[in-house]
C-alpha cells in the first residue's frame, strides 16, 4: 500500500527519493509545498473561509479560532468535534512534537533485566512522565513486567514511538542493548527532541 501510494505520488511529481519502507518514510518523500491542506478536528463551530489556528491536543490536530503558530482557512462549515479540512496552512507542524526518551537496558550478555536497579528505572520513568511507553527487546520487555508497567507498543516500537512523538506525545522507549542506538538515531533523523538514559 505504501509503495503503491509512493509510486502514484512520484508519477504526479509529488514524491521523490527512494521507495519508502514506512509511513514516515513516505511522508518524508512528499514535497512539502504540495501539502498545504491538513485535516483537523474543529475545536469550536467554524465557518467556511474563516481563519483558524492549528494546535495539537491528545495527538490530534485541532482547528480553533484563537491561538498562534500554524494557521490556515477552514474549507467548509464545521461543528465542534467534526473533522474539517484546513487549506493554505502556514507554519511548522514540528513545533507540536513531543520528546523521545530512550532508556538503554543492558543486553542479555550484560546481565539483562537482572542487572537493572528497578527503583532507578522507576524513578527515571516517573521523572519523565511519558504519555506513551514502548519496549523493544526481550530484556526491556521483561524489565517492564518487573516494574509492573504496561507498554503502549511492543511491536514496531521505534516507528510507533516516532509517530506518537510527532503527534505531540512524550514517549519513553526502553530498548535492550544496541537497539537503543537505533531508536536514538531515528529520533535524531526526525528532528525530535531526544534524551538518552542508561540503566
């Protein structure tokens, strides 16, 4: 599906570069100047043509009458809570991004979850107060169970974490061994605020 969409976009002159392997890669391939329309949730009743300001709330782009930053014009009338298209959008969507904290858990050869001070891990988690938590690697997943925490994502963790951060959520990713480097590298590629911790 992603590859088909990319090929269609490329044929129309909208996308460029290598064939994407993920939705994030597809979005990176799209010519930003073409994407001046955004879908949002109406934060209040809106009229077609009215100037609106865009903000992020609970991971959703919200169009409202007041605010600052990104702005555009409502394409149609909408009641509060309706989905609405906003055209002529100006501003940087990245300003709404959350952060990603990558916590490196020792790999199994380094002792795995047994080598972790559980209290310290809980303190780091509490200090960062994430909206979403992910765990990648066996040692990281076992550590989460020992901490009594439930993961919001256990599969495709890096991708899911980056998408959540781009939607304004603050994310903590527990990553076993070298997987922490992969997660940190991906966050830097997406210009997401990154904090590295080691247990």
